[in-house]
């Protein structure tokens, strides 16, 4: 792999408490090209910067694009840890298959990702709760206006030092349950991490933000009744003492944090139910006290307590509106494993 020199270094954020999500990028990026008949070629680490793209290229017209999101954590001893990175690249390949894009050699890109992070190691912030967010992306770059899978692709990895995903850190979020818009339908692309899913969600998010909510919770597209997931998180409920979450049926993202949390929940001796949960059950559960906690799970959002749900003209507060006991314990356990404060019996952590 060729490594090109960086001539101009970027300005950093001096005060890590000012880090926000996704605005600052490091000095280098990994890039690789694909051509039908030739396969992936020319892997390289180059200075971070704009691409030159033909205005006709397919990603700009038909959104043939996929991405991933994972993190690198700096531990108190200075070492760098990453969390289940293979799972991210395997999911990337599943997204690629759904979007008719070429798959990657997972071992090769894992090595490239680690090499890039080693070169950019001094960009990984130090404070607990901060991290280096990693964004692998693939775009279709054939300059052709016909609707068909591209013959050329660009794969790249960019890095961004980040603080908390939500502007108010880990305080409980207010969620609007959308009865107007849907995110994904059976047979659609909901399970793939592809840009179009997010573009399609913007209108609902924008309207929710204007009304003072932090996120939108999506209902299923068929009956408009069952909980699916939140903007960038899967969602779990502590209901009748069990952790209930939506099943993976192709319309939601198979979250890596979701997977990890469900394992931790089972190890804490609680039962997990992956089943359809209706919005009525949520409202009734809060009223009767059967629903004690709700939290979102995601790489960016970690474990994020939900304080309130609003559906049509009803707003319900979960528990006393603060972070619940289980949510707090799961947050501590997951981040403890990631930052090396507690043991990692599952082998989820890979050191860089
Ligand atoms: C739509 C959606 N659901 C769920 C998640 C959580 O997935 P993960 O835990 O793998 O980050 C994300 C975030 O990446 C997402 O964008």
C-alpha cells in the first residue's frame, strides 16, 4: 500500500470538551478504486481532501452508496482500542450485496483501517466519552446516466475526532413517534447502511427538531403500529422486567451495539425478547408502570436514555424522566469494556 506524505497539518481542537460529532477530520484518509474486470486496486493513504468526481457519476444521481461507522478509543495507558471492527466490515459487505456493489476483503480493509489509525494516532482524543469516529464509505463513480449498477467504485475511510452525539451529552432524549413518515418497508433497503435511507428520513427529523424533539422513532410501514428503530439507534425497552427490542426482519439496521447490549443484558440475568412491540403497548406500559426504561443503542449514541415519547397528542415520561438503573449499568459496562476499565470476556475489543 502506498502512503503519500502530508504537507499541511490541520488545526486541532485544543479543548476536548468542545469536540462535537462529525465536523472535524484528520490529516489523512485511506482510498482504493474498483473497476469491473480488474477488482479492487491502488490502495493508498493520502492527505485528507476533496475528490474530483465527474458530474455524471452514478452516486450523484441514483445514490448507489454505502457506509459504516465505528470508533477508536484511547485508553488511560495511551493505547488505542477498537470495538468489533470486523462486524462493521462484514455488515458493510452485506450492505454492498443489497446495493449491487462489490464486496471488500475484510482482512485487507481491517489492516488498512488499522494502518491509517496508527498514522493518525495523535488525533485520537484522550478524555473519557470522546473517541475517533471511523467512516468507511463506498460510492459508485461510473460517469453514466443509465440506471444500472456502476462499473467503477471508490472506497475510502475518513476519521473524525468526536465528542457526544447529542448536543446535551448523555441526558435523556425526547423522541417523537412518527405517524406520518416511514423509514423503510419490507423488501426495501432498511437493513442496508445506505445514504438514501438517511436522506429519506431528513424531513421527519427536521420537523421533529423544529418541535423540540431530539430524534424520530419509526413505526413499521405496513401497519404503522410497531416500533422499528430511531434515527441512528436501535431501541430497547425494559418491559415487565425483560428487555424488549424490535426483531431483525430486514427493515432495521442490525446494530452492533444492539447485539452487544443484548449479550450483556442476558449475562446480567435478564430475559431478552426480540419481538414486535406496538406503540399502544408503550403508552399503556408507561401508564401502568410496566415499562420502566427505554434506551437507544448505537456506535455514535452509545447507550442513550430516552426520557419522553410523544405520539400524536400524547406525551409520556419514562420513569422519572432521568436515566434508568439498567440503562446506566449498560452504559457503564459497554464503555468500561471499550475504554479498558473492565475486562472484555467476549473478545470484542481489538487493539490497534
Ligand atoms: C439507522 C440506524 N440504526 C441503528 C444504528 C446503530 O447501529 P450500530 O450499533 O452498529 O452503530 C445506526 C448507527 O449506526 C443507524 O444508523
